[in-house]
């Protein structure tokens, strides 16, 4: 189990709103699937559409949102744009959330 950070950074109201918006964005299942696919291996729009099984135009739409929220970046590779996480913190966010979901509680809390 990962150690819990000693102190959570103090956030102002605008920063709290930004965190809430990022969590809201990740609450859309197709968007989260695209992010997970990019975490597994950077890919182009076409590759991502095949991996997640949704139309290319919809993948492009979600990628614009994920880039605007600073979760993904696009790097040109010839004529294609390759999408990947902007940094390792994105992987940590998703990994920690997935671990939370997969964790079996020892006892039921009331």
C-alpha cells in the first residue's frame, strides 16, 4: 500500500473548482477509457478509436477535452498526433482511483 501524503496541499476556491471539474471530466466512461488507453500506450486518434470501440470523431472530441484539462498531450509523429499522459501524476491519479475501487474492504463501515 502506498504511503498517504502527510499534508494535502491547501487549495483556494478556484483550485477546488478545477479539481472538481477534472473529476467530473473523468466521470464520463468513454473519456476515462481513452485516458486508460493512453496510459497503457501512447496512440493516435485512429488507434484509440479501435482500442476503445467508439467512433474516431468522438475520440477526437474527448481528446480535446482531456488536453484542455491538462491530462494528455499531443506530440506530432509525421502526419499523426500521438496522445500520451502529460506527466506521471496523471498515471498516479488513475492508479490510485483504480486501487481504491479494487480494494476489498476488511469490514463494513456504518
